[in-house]
C-alpha cells in the first residue's frame, strides 16, 4: 500500500548529493558534509564515490591512521566505512513516510585488507517496509577480493503523522 505522501521526489540527502557532486571535488565535499553530521565517520576519511537510490559506495584509503598491528586496514575502520555507506544509502533511499535506526551489525572478516577499500551497501526497493531490515554490506580490496561481508540490521518504522 502506498502512503499518501510517498512519491518519487528525491530525499534531502539525494538532492544534496546531486547538487554538490556537480562541483569540482564534489564527492569529497559531500563526504565531508556527511562526516560533519556524524563526526565519527571522519576518522577514516571516507569518500562517497557513488550514491544512487538503494546503493552507496564509499572509499577508504589505506594509510597509517587506519592500520592495525600488521599494517593492514583495521576491520573497525572498514566497519566504519560500511556503516557510512549504509547510512548514506538509507538517508538517500528511504520512502518519505518511513524512518530508520540501526539495531546491530554482523560481519565476517574474510581476507586481509592490504589495500584501499571499497565499501558497498545495497538493498532492494521492496525491503523498505516497517520492521527489521537487513542491509547487506561488503568491503572489497583493490583486486576485488571480499575482505569483510555482513549485514547491518535496521529498524524501519512509520513516521508519526503530523497534525
């Protein structure tokens, strides 16, 4: 069933992304704006390289600040990138009559992360219904090897109707 105010107009985040990324260094600027709204994301200096409804890709550079004791990208830094990709995707995609909040994250470390990392969060449009929603998240190295994969659980609920 379609909610009365649900239509195909872009969310505020999607509109902002579309405006800002037309500018020089737009992806970097947009990513900095997101990191200002949620400052912890800024600790890994992520760059949103692609944002579409129901899909977001975030890049993390391999650098000393995100290394672990064996000089690979620390899995918690990768989880930070995955959470940013999921959050931006959710804000850019959620139908206007719904809201979301994260409930948990479950990941498997599948390989050493010895290069820059690409974090992907993607859902299907039909997943946007009230209740628990599992968002698949995957992190790849520069060779396309999956280094972390898992899900982030969201709670989706109806927004209160404003009088």
